């Protein structure tokens, strides 16, 4: 009997150990890279909703090892880092930083105006990515799979002088990064000035080297541009078209079990449903903070928005870009521009 009892205990212990070992070996850890520090709306949503949902939906089979603030890769190197998959499996790619590798994704910033609400912006991108597989194919050529996307805040115009008419910039000097926005400013009479993105931009506004800054509102607030350029013109309709793609190395994605890929897709869908409302709430909170700090906030009227859109000559700028891309062999550039334009216009009507 004693021998039988010992045998039973041994067998039970062996079974428990085997189950534990099987469970441990079944856990897959995905290394996440993000160029921004943890704490803003996007990074909190990723950690608190997306990561948590992945672990829940996979019943613990998937774990996320998060690395923030460029610990594994800078924003400009993220695409290549994730494409290789040697130090990170999943992370954020900003298409604007790699126009040669993601030329079709540059289309999104070519519109002066767009859908005003967060939910409408989310719906717009979902529709674009659903109807035009070329964007997914472009990522797959770089060994990446798009899991979901996050959006930038609307454009804000930070100016040192009040009552600046955006359609009559009269030779004033502006800093903006996007080649689209540089063209818009130039067509509206401004002079685009190239400067590295850092706190020196605020100093340049303060000492008169710059008259204005055209940038997404949160980036302007990050460098406290409102202290030197306290007159801020904005509208939720000043759609930045700046998209953060949360992608995974395709080789890693293909190696996952079907049920784990499904868990990630469900987690992404749950996060996407929260994105629009979170974006709107945080935009309002940020504008209120700038007001409390002394900034003068002017919401552009429909007439002012239309005047800005006309002044940018954006359709001609788009046509020139299409010609350049087609000359490079991207033969569907015109088709995509026409299709994306139709979707954006349909949403904002």
C-alpha cells in the first residue's frame, strides 16, 4: 500500500510538472517597440487595452514585453527593425518617416481637411485599408503585417501674432515637417523653414526667426510652442492624416497558431472601438490646458476652413505627387489618390 501511495504521489507530481512545463512552453512573448515614452493617450491605450486584451483573448498564451521611448529602435529605424525581427516582433511604424519604402502611405497627409470626429477618422481609415489592399501589400513587401492603427491629433497653427489669415500668409516664416504641408504653406504665401524638431523651435518663435508653426496640436504642446506663439488656430476638421501603424513582423505572425492570431485580431478590434472617443476626449482636455496656460484659442469657421483649403492648392499638389510616383513605377498612384479622395470626401459630406 505504501509503495502504491508513493507511486500515486509520484505520478500526480509528474502530471502537474508536465502540465506546468507544457503551459510554460506554450507561452509566447512578443517584444514590442515604441519610439514614444509611455504615458500619452496612444501609448496608454496600447498598454491598458491592446496588450491586456491580447493576454486575455489568448488565455495567457501570449505575453507582451514592452519597450518604450526608443529603447529598441528609433522612429526612423522602426520599419527596418521590425522587418528584420531580430530585436523586436511588434511595434509602431510611422509611414511618413520611410517614404521610399511606404510611398503609397504618403497619400494620407495630402488633404487639408478631413473628417472632424475621432470615430469618423477611424471609420475613414478602416474603409481605406479595407477597400484598397495595396496598402497591406506595401507593408507585406517589407515583411510586416498591419494589426491596427492609431491617429494623430488635428493640425494646429501656432502664431506669434493674433488674427493671422491662413489664406494670406504674406511671406511669413513657418516651420512644418511634411512635404505636403510645406507646399500648402508656400501656396498660401508663406515661407517654409526647415528646422530639427526640438525645443529650439520655441526659441525661434520667441526671437522672431519663425512667425508660425504648423504641426499636430500635441507635438506643439510637447515643446510648449504656445508660450512663444500663444495664438492658436485649430479645428477638428484640420485632419492631419498622420497614422501610426501597429505592425508585426510577418514571419513571426505566420509562425503563430491560428487561435493566437485570432486573439490578436480580436484585441485589435476592441482597441479600435475605443480609439475615436479617446482621441476626442484627450483633444478637448489638451485645448483646455493650453487655455489655462494663457493661450488664445480660435476655432476656425467653415468659411475660414474653405479659404485655407482653396489657398493650399492641394489638388494640384496631389496631381504633381501622382506624376512623380508614376514616373518611379508606382503605376497605381493615381488610382489610389482618386479612391482615397472619394472616401475622405464621402465621410466629410
